[in-house]
C-alpha cells in the first residue's frame, strides 16, 4: 500500500503498541491472575518486568507517536512499522 500511494503523496505507516495500561486491561489482569492463582497486581508486575523499561506504556505515549506519524514533521517516512513496546520485544 505504501508503494502504491507514496507517489501520490500519501504516507502509510503502522503503529504497533505493546502493553498499554488502559481500563480494558483491569478485568483481563484479574482473569489472568485467577487462572494463574495470583492477583491482578501480580500479573501487572509480571508484564512490567518483561519490558526493558520495567513498566507498562501510557495511552498518551502512543498518542504522541500517532500524532507525529500524521504530522507534517513526518514528511519522509512511509512503509514503516513503529513499535512502541518499552523493550517488550527483547524476548521474541
């Protein structure tokens, strides 16, 4: 898609966030904890420990990247995937 649209001045990029601390994760953490016999807080810490930065991402951090991707400051990037995972991918 990027190759097809770049000559027309349209940039196509992907934003792949890692574990982001949103409200939707609350029930998921509790459910995952119940299955593992631990608390939701333990699950939260487990995921944080998997990140090189030692924490979950914040929604506004992903928003900042998205804002850059659609801004005029991003005038020469297309066909790219931006991964924002706090280093979570180190285990992949």
